C-alpha cells in the first residue's frame, strides 16, 4: 500500500506507549460522550466564553453567563478536562481554553464535520453493523425509504440539508479556483459535469470562460434543485441538464455535442467499484483522443497531513450507513485500477488542491 510520507510515519509504525494506548482505547470506548459533550460546549457558548475571557472563568461565572445550572456546567467542564478541550488552574479554579478547544471552536473544517456528523450521521450510525453485514445504508431509514441518500436530498429536514450541503460544498468550493486552472489549461468549449449537484461548479465554469457551455448529468430531482439555484445567475443560459439515473447501466452518456472535458468532482466516491467501472466505461465510449476526463477526489493516501487522511477514512462509514451502503473514500491506486479497466489511462495527477483534493486527468488508452 502506497502512502504519502506523513501517513506512512503514522500508519506503519507504533506511536504510543502502553499507557498512552490504554488511554486511547478508553477514549474510543467513551467516544459518543466525547462527541456530545464537545458539541454542547460549542453550542452552549462555553468554549467561546473561555476564548474571549482574560485569565479564564470560574464555574459560577460560566453558569451565570450561559444561564445553565452549576450542575450542568460542572459535568461538562469536568468531562472537557478529560477530553482535552479546556484547562484549569488548580490555585484559582479558573478554566481556560486549550489548543484542542480552540481548534474545535474556530477551525472551519472541524465545525463543518461536527455539524455533518451530528445532523446527518449520528443516529444512523447506530445501524452501522447492519449496514456492513447487508451492504445497504440501513441508517438512512431514519430519514426516509430511499435506496440512497441522493434520492431523498430534496426531502431531508432543513437542518439536515444545511449540514449535508455545508459539508459537501465546503470541501469542493475550496478547491475550485485551482481546479479551474487545471481544467481550462486546455481548450474547453463543451464540458460535461457528471453529478453536478446544485450547479456551483458549472457557475464557476461559465464565469471563468465566456464561451464554455456546461451540461450537468444528474438525477432529475437534482437538476430541479440546480435550475432553481442557478436561474438568476450570470451565464445560466449556458448551463444545460441531462436527467438520468447513473446506477442504471443501460443509461448512456450524452452524445448531443462533442465534449472536450468530462468532469467528476466528489462524485465517484458515491459508488461501489463495480458501479464506478460501469460509469467510467460509459464515459469512455463518448471520449475521443482529444477528450480529457478529470476526476477530482480526496484520495486518502495522497494527503499531505495525517489528520486529513483520518477524516477521510472515517467519512467512508457515512457512505456505508447513510449514503448508499457500498462506497467509500478511495485510495488512488484503486481509482487508477478502475480507470484502466475502462480502457482509459491516467495522464497526470494534480495534488494538494484546496482542502486535500487531487485531480486525476485521464485520456483514452494510447
């Protein structure tokens, strides 16, 4: 298994002493409590109060400012000492924010992940074992009767939609500027955006190039969301829709125009290997020697820092229990193998785009 250096250092060698390992094991055992306490320390404003205080606050001061009982504040603070998000001065009994607490409060990706895991995943993960044994997203039944979360996105509760799209858009949006430079380094007049969701990438493309036309290939209900989201935006007249179910292997890719670029951003991680092989095979049939297929993914093995890889491998279980039951965040070698099985080859890979994305540029096998 190939890994970038920071990941190999962590994943190929033991890092902890026996006592540290024992604590880590107990931390895992109390994981749900760690999560809920930390989330409420943010929601109740306690971490924010500590950040903004000079010299820290006493338990009583926090209780008065939050209008929580001293009991509620005490159990949260004492748990947070063990979790590592707050510190206490034994002489004055004043609490302050730790480095971990600061990141929990202010790091944008951490807050996005926190909301996503609470609103979208938390209750569904109780059925993770069932999902793994049966190969279906058993946890999705908490929200509705759909086979995949994508069929029900437009019907999810408003706060769940906010957290789902907030998670999805946060990671992709931070990569768009660099991704545009990669895509438009070659002449592109017709771009096929596969799984284009609400059209955010399409809008960036038509703003970047006044001649490009974008066709979004997605579920009909997603195209309706896209049309509403892009209707009043500049360049919307150059964004088209092609409604289909990509899980239907008989569904062809559009041939109404010669596509210079086929774009798949945070898309293939939504499918199993067999489904990806089918999708890439159908894409390859409409490609010419001049067409390039650009796959933008957060490959967990190609992360500069291990923390990002951790977030990605754990996010795989969202796909298991909630999204579809059979996909994951992929290792780049797995994706390369699937690309080659579809009669394509990887021309180049661009790493470290935005929050850990890579673009795998593929062409017809020479």
